[in-house]
C-alpha cells in the first residue's frame, strides 16, 4: 500500500477543523480517505477520532546540552512508568537521562542513567526509547544504539541504528544490557544515501506487550537502502524470553513472523512513499504506540518525513485493535499540519530540527498510572518534548461536542 | 590491537645505547635455524639474510598495544605509542631517551573511539601521514568492545603527530563478513594490525596487515597498496592484492593472504601469522618483516618470526618466515617488566627500530633494536647472505 494520496486526505480533513486554532476533530476513516484506499482489516471501517485542545505548556525536563545552549533536549520517544506514587520518565540525547516526580507536569532534575559493565554503553551514543514494568517491579527497556563511523571516519552520522534490550531493578537508574534484539544486516548500508542521518539500520522505535502478555511488539523505523524495506517495521519478542532476549525476536516479513530480528528482512507496516535514500524521500518514521483504555484500541502516532533530512510533513495517527496484526493498522491520518507543529514548539529549548519539524510525537496519559503506553479518554500530545495540546479520543460514532472537550479559544 | 583496557603503570627507564657487535651467546639465532612454518610463503631464488640477536641494556617505550611508528624532524625523534585505544606522542634525541608522552588529538569523534596509530610516513615537505587501526564497538555483543572487526583509516599531520586530519577509511572488510561465534576473543572479522612502507621508487605505499576474515581462505597476512599521489585524498583509491593482482577494492574487497593461516583462526586450534612490522633495511637492501605467530585464536605465540623480500611490490617474494625467538626467548625478554600477562607471555608487536641517526621503525641499517611489547633487551644485527655473524667478528 502506498500513501501517495495524503494530500487529498489532508484536504478533506482540514475542512473538519472545529472551533479554535488547534481544536480539530478527525472524522471517520472513510470520510478522509481518498478513493481507492482501503481500511486494512480494521473492524467495520469506522475509526475513532480525536479532539485537540490547547492546554498549559508541559515541558519535559529533557537533557541539558550546554555546548549547544539547549536546556531541554529531547531526541527520541521518552518512555514513562510509575512505581507507587512516583512517575519516572527517560529523556535521551546521545545518552539516556532519568527524571522522576509526582506527575509528568512536575518532574525533577535529569540524571544520566548508568549501564552496568565495563563502561562501553556509557561511552557510546544510545537512546532509551521504550520501557515496560513487570509485575515484580523489574523494568525492561529497549534502546536505539547508533554505531559510530559507519560510513566516514571521525563522524558519528550517518549511522545505521540497532536495538538493544535492557532491564533494571531500580526503576532505571542502572541498567543491565541483555543484548541486541533487532538489527539490519550490517552490509545493508548506502553511504551515498542523501540522508544525513541514516545509511541503513533499524531504530526510532517503541515496544509494548499485547493484551495477553504473550509477545512484546517492537514497532520502529527501517532505514534500509532497499526501498521495499523502508518505513515502519515490526518485530516481536516472546514475553517469556524477556530475560534472555537477544536472538529471540522475529521480524514481520511477507505476512509472517519468519525473519530473525538480527540481520533479517522486513516487510514494512507502512512502507516509504518515496525512496528515503534520495533527497525527496518520504516516509513515516518514529512511531509511538499506546493502549487506549477508552477506545480499547492501540493508537500509533507518527512522524511523517517529506524529505530525507526528515523535514516534517505533519503528525499522523493510526488505530489498531490487535497489536499482533500489523495489517490491522488504519491508514495514518494527519492530526497536525506542519504550521501547527511549529506553533506548538515556539520558544522551546530543544534541538532546532526537533522543534522545527515536530519530531517524536508522543501521547502520554495524564492520570496516575498512565504513561506513554497507556492512556484513557484524555491525554497529552507531546512533540519535541513539549505539550501544549490535550488530546481527547472519541469512539466511532460517538457524538462529540466541543463543550464536552472543555472551553475553547 | 588487544587488551584495550589494560592499564600498565610504567616508569620510564633510560637505557644506554646498545653496544653494537657485542653478542651474548644465549640469544643468538640465525634465521636459517628457524622452524618450517609459513608453508604458503613462496620460496625465492635469493639467498636469505640472517639476523643475530645480542643482549643489550633494557630500553622501554611507554605502554604499547600495537606497532609503534617512529619519525624524525631534524634531530628530534618522535615516537607514537597506542594503548587502551588512545594514542600518545613522545620525543627525544633517540629511541632510548624519550620524554613524557602527550595524548594525541585525532578528532572529536575519533577521540571517543578505540584507535591505534600503527604506521607513519613523512613526506619531503614535512607532512606526516599515518594510518590507524580502528575497532568498532559492540559489533557482536552489546555493551562490549570485544570482539571487534578492525578497519584502517588514513590520517595527516602538520605538527609531527600532535594533532591530525582524518582522511577517511581506506581498508575494511565487508561488514557482514563477521563470525560472532568465532573462538577468538579479539576479532570476529575485519582487517588491521598492520604496517606501511613505500616502495623504493616512491610510487606506492604498501600496507601489510592482518585479515581476520571468517573465511579460512582470506585469513592471514594481507597486502594492499595506495598511490603516493593519492595520499591527500585516498579513500576509495586503495587496492587489495587478490589472486595475484592489485584488483580488489580495499573497502569491502577480498584478499589473498601473503602468509595464509595454518589453521582456521575462528577455531580453538587456529594458527596464523599476524601483526607484521615492515622496514627497509639499507644494509641488506631488502625489506624485512617481523611477525607474531599465533598458535590459537587467543593469539598465544610460539615465537617471533622474520621474512625478507627485495621487492615490496611483489607479495609473492617474501621468504618463508623463520623463527628468531621462541616462546622461552620472548619471556626472557619480558622478564621483570610490568605488563599484562598476555604481553609478558607472548611479546606481541615485535618491531625493529633502527639505532642510527634518521633511522626508524621503517628504516633500519645493519643493526637495530628489537622491541617486543615496547620492551627491548636485544639488538638485532642483519647479515647478508653468507656473511659471518658479527659475534665472530667481534671476537
């Protein structure tokens, strides 16, 4: 499936803006999809909708980067978990930092996490992009690791990321590295790629378990040089293997979980629209997924790159009742266009690229116990570590009144 | 490079200049007495020189974990040592009288990585060129530097090696040509542990190094060459020697080993030569190669070997490697110094450094210092074919 017709979808969608600068409602899928698109096995074709409403700024603490004069750098998805009355968040910029507090609007100072061992992980560039807390309190996580000098000496990028699996028994202050779980064949790089970031590899991901705790599903981004393997990929790791994960994940390929997580091929869930290795490359990347208790569906928010430098083309959303059915995701629909993104990140002190393009959209539930993987009817939408929007989910066929969403502008 | 995390406290020791021609019997070897390893080396029609080793006062480099290149600027000798993945520069009037070491600055990213400068070459205009062995991290196992798969890059300095411009990778194996279940704790693939010398007509720089390829047929001592004219923009312009020609791209291309392994390096019983150190010997008018010889994939050694070749551009011209020091001889040299057990046992990184003015690790005359792991207690004297050993002359 190719999404070459998004502009048509956008035109239909923009027409549905409700009251206020940033208050908008998504219509049912069929209303915004261009002719010829299909709902990809999603129930009866009816989709939830969302309402975005301005709200007071919540700024993730992020990572201070004095050499760039950045106060709140956020350079990936930022996972959240709770332990009792305390919420923990990880922000990463070359290295993960942990913050904690009473809620996501009241977090303390970031402190770098430590990886156990001989110090190799602490020396390398890594981002913790997803966590999950087990019933016994063990925190599992996955990191995006970017090898150095993949193509050129004395340069970090372009790189070819891979994904490692970690666990912590102290809420993420210290981590044990359990090995790589998802990576591309290291020879599958294109050092002539127009991308300044990625010559290959797989990263920029999230993971969460299915409802039965049988598998963890890792949804991420494939930067493979081959067009047919670029886009949003998925792999799964048996829940029972969470303490011995390396080599146990399988990638989704041609309709089955048949390819090894290490070096195997992928069939993208959302394929690239244009070859990412070319200047005009276009694809979705950097998914963030949560289980929505109100909708009883999984919700994915996505970056949409309109060139190989990952220039933002808006923030998109997709829905799926079954995390284990990669074919079940609805056609991504734009919920914020690029102008709206820029307004949201005005005045931010994160990386200019992230602010300009709205990288790393993420929905975080605001109730106690909710997180970036669990949200109810209302949550916060973050881009580049900043949230100026409340997001309200509306069930299919549910009548949404603007008054129900609270005061508008 | 091995033992990237070994920290050996060193106390710099001054040593007297070697007494040329004074030989002590217990360490005198002629290459013709060596063992018959290196069967893949092509026999040559030349008569093979010999080398005599004689005891001399101790001389120590700083901590060493690779070949240590030397160059001169006027009357000052510069030595580059690499250890723990970082590079250090020291200087002095000769190899036995070097000052304190200073850490070299390679580049913002390079300084964070594990890199060993293993060879230098000084152009007539004073520009110093060099090549480093880089070991990527976390190749097979996360959160571990080892095992790795090294690759080789080219660098340039206008200040005798204190700072460098990184001109890019020039020699690497296909990155998917690794074997993470190799028996080697060090290398699961890659190419590194090398030496560089120019030919006599200064047309090419020749790289002789070690291939740790998972495929048996591509393991051992490999060769590649780069046009001197390309030294300021070399990436993609280096060629590996393969099946009798300089025909394979040095980046990702195949190699045909000069000295192939005796046994697969990826297996517990693996055996091969590795870590060559080359010099032009002005007395012999031949190139001389010193070699480690590993008898297992942990690189335990059974001795130090030597080989000769009149034409460096002919990789088939190297004489069969002959042992000049056995394991007991290595350990005798290493006795009493404070190095890691593997260095003490194996004397990794044998190299000859000329002891005359202007001489280096790549230019040696009739005599030089033989260093093992930065430790020298032996003078090496080269004898032309048929020449009577110097010990007899001294008498």
